[in-house]
C-alpha cells in the first residue's frame, strides 16, 4: 500500500502524542504541516526557524525514532520554514545536530534565536516579571493566562443591562471559536463590568477545557510588547507566539487608535486566529463603528461577530450586585442602607464596591455599626449630591397632598374626575422618576395592570400638550419631589 505524506505524518503524531504531555504536543506538534513525501524523506513545514531549532534541541531523538518506524532505517525528516508572508521555498542544507535530518530555509533568512538563554527573540526575563510571551516548555514555564481568578460568571449578576453580552459569553465559553460570536466585542462606559465579563469567559474556558491556551492582555501591554519585539528584530516570533493562543482577550481596544504599526501587526494576528477557528474577545468603551483612529479593515473585522453593549444597571440589578458582594464579604446591611447606596450610585459598578469597602473600613476603624448616618458620610466621597430614593409611595403622598385627597383614594376604585386625574398623574410621575416596572407601579395603585399605567401616562402627556396650566402643575410637582429628596 502506497503511503502519502499526510498518512505518514498522521501515524507519527499518534506515536508522538503518547510520548509528550498534552500541552507540549499542542504547542510544538499540532502547528506542523506535512508537505510532501519523496521516497524515504518526509518534508514538514514549521512556522519559523526558532520553532525548528526548538524541535531539534528537545525532540530530535523522538522524531528520528518515529520517522524511521514509519519509513524504515533510511527514513529521514526535512523541514520547510514558513516565511512571514506565508510563502515557502526549497533549498536544503545539512543540520549537524540531528543525525541526518535536513532543513530547508524558505527563501529567506528567518531570525535565529538569540543569546542561548532559553528565550525566544522578543522575550523579557520572566524571573523579574510575568509576561505572556513565555512559551510553554521554556524553563518549564507555561503560558500564564493573566486572568483574574475572582472574575467569574458566578459573581457576574445578570440584568437587562447585560443579558445579551453575558449570554453570548456563556455560549463562547462552552464552544470557544465555533460560535457566530467571533469576535465578541464588549463595549460600554467605565465601570460597567466589561473586564469582569471578559475574564469570566476566559476562566470558564479554562475550567471546561484545561488544555486550551487562554491569554488576557491589555492593549497597552500588547503595544509595549510590539515595541520590544521591533527593538529585538523579532516581530515574526511575536506574531507566531500569538497564533498559538486558543482564546485571546484584548482589553480596551480603543487605545490602539492611531498606532499604525500596532494595528498592522494585530490585523495579521486577528486574521490568523480567526481563520484557524480561535476565539477573539475584545473590550472597548464604544462600539466598533465609533472607534476613531482605527484602520477600516480592522473595524470591518470587529463587526464580523457580535458587538454587545453593557448599559448602566437598573436599581434592582444594582441592589443584587451589592448584595452579592456583601455575601462574599460576609457582611449584612439594613435594607434601607442598601437601597440608599444603590439609589445614589447609579452608573458605575466599581463605585458600588468602593462604597462597600469604605463602609467596612469606617465601621472597623471607628468601631460603630453601619447605619444611615455613616453611609451618608461615605457616599459624600463618591457623589456630589446625595439623594434619597424616590418611591411610588412618596409620589402618591405628594400628589394626594397637592389635590387635597387621602392617599387611599388613589389606590381605590372611585372614578371621580379629580381622583382619576391625581391617580393618572401619580402613575406618570412614578414611571418617569422611579426604576419600577409598569407592573410594579400598577400594583401600588390597587393592583391595576400595566395597560392601565400605559393609558394613564399617555393621557397625562396628551393633557400637557393641550392644557398649559396642567403642564405647569406637573412640572411643579416633579420639581417639588426632586428638591424635597435632596440631602442639603
């Protein structure tokens, strides 16, 4: 039976897999491609010269034994080095260390490994700092994911503000690189949980697929690595390293704006990863279409997958987030304190955590219970003006006072014109000034359904357009509600 190059190399891989660990196999043997079989010589293609030298240094005996098992005692292996352009050419020369193996340098001089210290070109000394450049096998250090182990799906609270992004992240974690969410671009304002969600996806991938290589890198660090690789004349090794990553997470992609060389290199890395079915996750403070200073070809690729935005969480979600953090800290707060914090901290989840940490510190240092007075003192460091929560009950109280009615009339079934107008106006203000749902508002008015609330809001809006006195009344009540709840 005649063998072809793919069959021979496939048989070799089966043997090699049994003799090396899974990570080494994935890093150093999966990227190899069989090119041709010429009698007793099998030619394989490797990504760069450093890759070839690493195989020769660490796996030459295993390769020699394996190839001769397939092709006989005269069997030999030849290498073809892929140039950065993706082309390759013939031209063989003996390799003195490998006992008869040959290497073909593909028409150009690939940069050789420097220094003999066990580092690939462009690396920094990992004894001083952690660096995602560390290649598996070198000094027995594997690729560090750079992920924060505390950022998980379990403590990422879902709400209307983030449901799409979180659901997409879970789908990716279950099948990285194979969903239509590739790339996933998570965008939103500062402090809304973009980085948390990106880390959660990476951590979940590692839990489900321990053999996969996940790497988180900030855009600033990525840029600095490129600068270092250019200084060391090792851009090819930089690109080849990143092509080994299964899930690449780049944070704050907007900071690549106006960095032409960085964008060019990232463009090639993006293409290779995407073509090879690897997962790409990006975060940004704005949607791809609004990324100024970014090459159009990159923006178009960012739009290939899913762009999911994170909105400021609604009150209920903020309360759930704060309570989740309290549970992790073993802390209990009075319900009114929790609601007060969440009503005043509206647009930044990090500030919620900051308030909680400050409260714990103040309580511990001053040996006092966390009450409303202490909470107000801490909140003043985070917001310019403290507001109490505007509730449906409070709106009903002020409106009833304005119309000289008892509150229970607004909640009852009477159809007297003055009561109906006061009730509809209360519903209108509740919808505009609180975070309550239409259903929740209706329940505060004698269990009425959401359609009644919608009708009431429309009626008030129509009246405001035709009756200027009524419009002034609404404005006056709205102003009174807001001013009376400011903590002067």
